[in-house]
C-alpha cells in the first residue's frame, strides 16, 4: 500500500514513519510512505505557499496552485483517493481506518496556517478527516496518526491479525486489561483466571472486562453495542448486577 503525504515539513514525517513497526514495514516493502514538500511546487521565488485571505481576517491561507502542482506530481494526474486533515472533517475512527485500507494508494494533505484555499479542496480532495475536536499547529501529526492506524492493518505489518482485531475499537468495544510478569507487583496480583491456563475461562473473563470497561469509560460506544449471542447477554446481566447503573455527569 502506498501513502503520499503532502506537507511543508517532510522531515517530521520521515522522522516518525521510518522508525519502529512502520519503519520495518517499509523496509520489507509492505508499505510505502513518501512525504513530499509542497514548497517544491511553488513558482514564487521566495518559496511562499501562502497569502492573505480574501475578505480580510487574521493569518494566512495556503494557496491552491502549489498544492495542486504537488498533488499532480504524486498522482500523475490520475484520480487517487485524497484525504485532507482538517478540523472541519469527520471524526476519525477504526471503522474509517478499515475503509481507507481498501485503497491501494492514498494521498494525505497536511494543512497549515488559517486553512487551505477552498478551490483546491473542491478540485482534489475526496474527504476531510479530523482526529478530534481540538486544533493543532499543522496536519502532520494527524496525518501520521491516520497513516499508522491504516498501515498496521496491512497484511504482514503485524505478526498476527489478532494483534489488532482484539484491540480497542475493532469491534466497537474497549480492550480488556493486560498483564505481564511478575505475577505480583507492589502487592497487586494478576487476576487468577489469567494464570489458570483455562482458555475458555480466560476468553470469557476478557470479554466481560471489555464490556465492563466500555460501559464505564465510553458509554457512548456501549449504547451502540449489540450483544453477540446468549453468552454476551449473560455476561451483561452479571455486569449490571455487580456494578449497578452507570452514573453520568
């Protein structure tokens, strides 16, 4: 899978995406992540890619033409699914990451300043994505978050598919608690069931913990959850009996 990230700061992308699991995935040829400097495509002798907004107002706006030239360079003039990281975008989630995984080639555009000339968005962008209801200094960190979330699902990037299918948000629930050695730390013991070797009981314990944690910490997700059979309903009945109602602010 190929990612082209259009940015004013390619060194930020390279510093993160060439390390750890994603870096190894690139070395193995499983994914390709290329950061392209938008400034390389401006015709301004001072390498400017921004100007003052029409209608007045504070700050500067990224110009459409350098962005368009950069986009044409990485796409070869063909249609490639293009995402703009934007505070006005739809919230990013695991389901969206799975949708993006279906594309063999993605272009991700990093905004800066007060925004991007709307005409570039209308001409080249397929969708706008936000990673949360807050504002950052640029789109590089959100772009890397999206890239990482999608890359790790590419076959072969993680050792086993279960590495991400058991995690938070894959099935609409938060992940169960994790423990490792030693069995006792600061007088805190690992739950006995995890030491039992009884896989069916371990699976049930993990499912219950996942449901209880989601109910407590993310009631918005829990409200959307549909029990997957009688086992889930039995576990939920236990949770309701043990924990009582969830108090909301």
